[in-house]
C-alpha cells in the first residue's frame, strides 16, 4: 500500500512547534500538488501549508493542536481504496480494544464485589469503574440509574441509556424553558469569549517562559528629547527629499545602536550554555496587529537586520517596510527571526508620561521600552524650564548583564537621546 506520512514542517530556523489553526481540506479529500492544506501558526507568524504531492489526504492532527516539528499530522494515499482500507482498519482496531478494556474492567469489578457491598445497609452505588467514569464526565447522578448487571450493578450500557434519555428529555422541555433562559442570559450576559489558543496562547506562553527562564528587572528614567525633537523636525521638513517622514522610533533605534557600540554586552543572546555577543545589530521591533474584532489583536516582533550600518533615513524606510510586511501577512522567516536586542514603543498610544516595563523578548538580553513624551517643567542648566521628557525603560537579563554595564548602557543611550549629534556624527 502506497502511503506517505506528512509531518509538521520546520518553517523557520527557530521553529520548534506549530499549531494547526485550520484544515483547508476535508478528511479523505483528493488534493493536488501545491493545493493549500492547512493554516499553521508558529510563535512568529502564520503560514499556509501547500501539498507537496497529489493523493487522497487523511487528517491525523486535530485543529487547535500544538505539536513539535516533524510530528505526523496527516497521510497521503495513492488511491481512495487504500485510504478506506487504512482508516477503516484503524477505526475497527480502536473499537475492538475499547470493547475488550470495557469488558475486562466490568468483569474485574464484578469478581471483587462482596456481600457486604450489596447489602441493603450499604448505601454505596455499585457500578463498574467505566460506568462511574462515563457518569462523572457527563455529570450524571448514578443513584438515579437502574443497573442491569449482576445483583443490580450499573454497567456502561446503563449509563449510556440514562444519558440518552436525559438528552431526549432536555430536547422536549427546551422550548418551554427557552424564553426564561433567554431572559436570564440577557440579564447576565457575557460580552465575549475568546479562544485561548493560536497567537494569543503563543504570546502568553512566551511571556511566561521569558519570566521563568531569565533574571529580568527594569530600570526607568526620563530622557530630555527637546533637542532631538528639533532635529527630527528638520528631517520631517525634508520629507520630499528623503521620501519618508522620519519617525522618532528611527532616531531611538539609531541611539540604541550608538549605545551598543559603547557597551557591546547589551547586544547579546543566551544560546544553550553560552552568552553570544554579536557584532551586528538585528533590531527586534514590537509590532501590534489588528484582529478581526476588538478583542483579538496581537503582537509580533519583526527584525530589522544590520541596523548599525544604516543612517536614520535608511532605518526609517526599512522599518516601515518591515512593519507593512508583518501587518499584511507577507513577512518572511528572515523578517521574524534572529533579533539581538528589542525596542517596544507605546508612543502615541499610552498617555503622555506613562512608564512601562516590557517583558524581555528572549533570548535577547536587553529590551528598551519607550512611551509618549510629555512637556513638563524640569531643572535645565540651573533653571526651571519646560522640556520634552520621554519615558524610557531598560529591561535586562541579570544572567547576562550586571548592574554596572546595564547602568553604562543606560547612560550611553540617554546621552544619545539628549545629544543627537552623538548618534548622527
């Protein structure tokens, strides 16, 4: 019989598992090479898997299941007869095993029952272990079930019959209770129920993993970006020349590259039993994604590669192109893997002056968080003056950086933000 296993493919270098979000074909359907089989989600991106061959496809992995790469998720058969023979045999074998186990459990329990267990004085319900399990799973009160086994013992078929009778009765009375149920639901309504799976669960798992596997802490301060704000205004005024309206994030990324040059250990990742310090800066950028409703938006980290070699205008153009690819679902594996340090900004979203402490994007050892700047009175050059102050946070892994290099990195970053000529030199 010609059968070919189809496994969860490794779609990116860092991919270790994937989730089958949705099967795009039916079980047993004949597919052609290149036809879309399923939508698969990793911790980085969603992919549509294409069939590598023609054949009749048998689905093994259920939707919503998260499994390791190289795990079998389906099978290809050359003919429909081969598919039916293989899947039919599997179903019959499973049914036979279940029947044998059921009979063995019931016989074992029957042989161990004593007269004391069956005496009128004993109030325990006598039932096989399998019957008890089915009743428990279906919230059925066994005291209301009549047993047909030896000495009135409740067995599997008695429980199944009682459950079927309950379902029938419920169907009969449903029209009578529906109006009242509707009234109660309207008084105690839920706004939404969001499936805790896919991208949402992946983000949650990564956040918990980050906190559990690193010794992370955050430092917060305000940077006086009054001078940087003026410099950016000059760049914005030359938008037609640069063919882009240079964003503040482009300057922040440039400042981070400057600070990394002063303190290289900030541009590091943990790999197994080693700390790897990189020469190039692959800037991870937190990118928010809109969902299909107000509840299911998500977050992904795109990667701007070799940011240290770019000028501010280059950074801005490349960053906006990256964000567009991620949000439009056109990101490549290179766009989503290999970051060495991360920027997460809530500027323009959070209230002015908000301080944030983002969770590390592991395995990166450093993440910089920024928020909406606020004009406020501060002491500047010995006098009180209104300056534009931007909240900045440094989250770092103390396994990689001690307090002293972390403090030096903060100072270098702050120097670049407050004195833009340093990063633009």
